[in-house]
C-alpha cells in the first residue's frame, strides 16, 4: 500500500511545501535523519512523504476533537476519496462548514482547531496526514514556527 501511494504522498508533501514551507523542511529533515537509521532505512525509503504518519478513515463519522500527536504550529492534511454526497468538514471555532467533496484536500492546524465530520451518503475514505512530534524530538529537527503568509 505504501509503495502504491508514493505519488499521493508526494503530492501531499508538495502542497505542504506551499502552505507551510518551514514545516515541509522540518519534515524533510526528520525523514532524512530517520533514513540513516539501519532499523527503518528501507521503510523510510519507500515512504515518500515528509509527513511521518497517516491514518486511513473509512466511512467514519468523526466527532469534534483536536489532534494531539503533533505541534500547535503544524498543519495536518486531510484528503478525501470515494463516491459520496453530503460531505462536510466543520471547524466550529473558525465558523466554517466546508463542502468536503471527493478529491478535497484541507491543510489546517488540527492540534488547535476542533474539527469534525458528520455522516455522509456513500463510500468515503479520508487519509489524514500528520507529523508526530516525538519523532522530531528523536531526530533533533529543531524548533517549530507558525506559517506566515509571507513565507509562501
């Protein structure tokens, strides 16, 4: 699955390089340093993403929550696939209810913004890309900063 997903992983990394260049560079540093570790070198070589974690959510309603394994400053990236209607992503603190159609990609600070996804009609898969802070601590990628519009 990872090998077959390389192009999608690279696309999500490319989007991150535009919306948060500093996080992209930090993720790249982390993956390069992980790639030097003999125990995970082969897996990292196949991974193809600066995000060090991905969760697959299939046909799942997601109650309002904040994510907890990353940093406040980091963007998570949600990408949806499938044949469904009535998809919605809600970010109540921002006052947003987004149309969440197949093929949608949403970068946002999942550790800051509560978010949720109600039931939809049909078959939906969401790939949630994110970075685990503990891996960045282990690989000593340095401090994190917020994304600024002047960075893009």
